[in-house]
């Protein structure tokens, strides 16, 4: 009888301790949820051990392609195993575009955040103050190329980037005005439909920034597209609904209003508006010409030093591109698969911070 009583008391005490443990766990989880802390972590190459790594917020979608000092919100350090993490509760409660950027530059005096260092790596993603986001390495130990997140929209920008790369391959297949027009029509539809289906206006702004960029070949078609679809007006409504008080919504509304005026310029207008708009177009054209001429000169100047930083295989691919070889011809020449050639070219684009074969020619052709 005493033994049975002892076992009963022991069981009751164990049960009570177990219940207290679960109550504490539940309280901890609820407290964490109320505090809404974010946790961003991942890994990069061990070669980056000790390097600074930064978390930035991209409120201005026109500043998503480069790194700016005024975007940085937090700094950390890559540990000896290549791991990094950011934690806190100082981010926005609704979604924003963020960037993880690891500074792989050896020259501390360089202007790394202005895109001057080819060894730096970064990734754009969508998150908010309560998200847990991880960046594991992918195949061939590629860093910042894969996202696992509690936020289903976090990897949308990576998916858009993949579509842009597929678009670039389409344009490289054959260079003609007919091919260019067909591909522009196709890819405007593909990218815009992807943006609408994502139900995330931030992803649509990322796409809009690319399609409407005056430096891209897409700009002329974008102005035509403005007059042929209500997509941009619908995007205005989606932004007002999802992000009514944000600066990027106001920026988009102002931009789209101005661009629609330019797109409708051929329609009858009073002379009062015609000449000022013509003057603005002329100034914009001269500015673009000046920009491209100076950019071409700068690209040629740094070409030799960049070539030495490439791997032997990448140097061979560059030389074959300069010989106007197609991807299939390069694969045959190097005895590798077509997909391997495309992977190498994609890595070249990232390493050189470019997006087309034409830019490779500008960089390295003598």
C-alpha cells in the first residue's frame, strides 16, 4: 500500500513538473510573438570569416540595384564557419524589401557600398519585423541564392531575378529588331502576370523598376505599353490598398503620372504643354547619351584588372564570347554541357555586375 502511494505521489509530481514546463514554453512563445522579433540568418563561404555583413532596407525601389550607405540598418560579422545572423524588433510590421550584403572587399578604403567591389555578395528579399528568414547555401556552395522563410513572399524577388535571366537568354539567341519586339511583348506579359499573381505590390515595383528603367532596352516599349494596358493603373490601386502611407507608393504615383503624359504626347495637346515636354525629352536624351559615353569609357578602363580576377574557365568563356560564339558552340569548345555554360555565364554576370553579353564585349574587347 505504501509503495502504491509512493508511486502515485511520484507520478503526480512528475506530471505537475511537465505541465509547468509546457506552460512556460507556451508563455515564451506567446511573449516572442507579442514582441514580434525578426531573425535573419544564413551562411556564406568560410573565406568571408571576419568580414562585415549588413542588413539594409530598400524604401526607394529605384535604389534596389545597388548598395547605399543610407539604407543600412544593422551590421554584423561573419563567424569562423561562415555563419551570420541578424535579430531584433526594429523593422516595419508590414512587408518591406531588405538586402543582406556581405562585404568581401580587401581594400578598406574602397567605396564598397557604391558597388565598386566585385567580391561583395548580396540578396534582396521581402520580410517584416516578425519573420524568420534563412539563407542556406545552394548547389556548388553558392551563397545568398536560396531563401527559406516564414513569410511566403520572401523569395519573390529571387524568382523575378530568375525570370529576368531567362529573358536575357531569349534576347541573346538572335539579335534583330523583330526578335527584340516579340520578346519584349512576351516578357512584359510574363513579368507583369507574375507580379499580379504574387499578390505582393513590392514584387511588382521591383519588376516595374526594371521594365521602366531608362537605361534598359525595355524603356521604349514601356512607354508604348503604358497606353495599351490598364495594368499600371491597377498597380496604383494595389499599392494604395496595401501600402497607403509609404514613400514608395507616392513615388510610383508621381512617376506613373509623368510617364503617362509622355506616352500620350502624340495625342493633340495645346502648344502650352508641347514645347516644355519636348525640352524635357531633349534634356533627358542628352543626359542619357552623356551617361552611356562615360560608362563605356569607365568599363573599358577596368576591363583588364577584372579579367585577371576571373577563373581560368571563366576567362576562356569570355574569350569565346568575344569571338561571337553561341552558348552551344562554347559548350562544344570546352567539352561541357550547355547548362554548365549558362551557369558560368550567369556567375560572370554576378561577378562583373553586368546583365548582358554586350557588356562583356564592352569590358574586355580591345
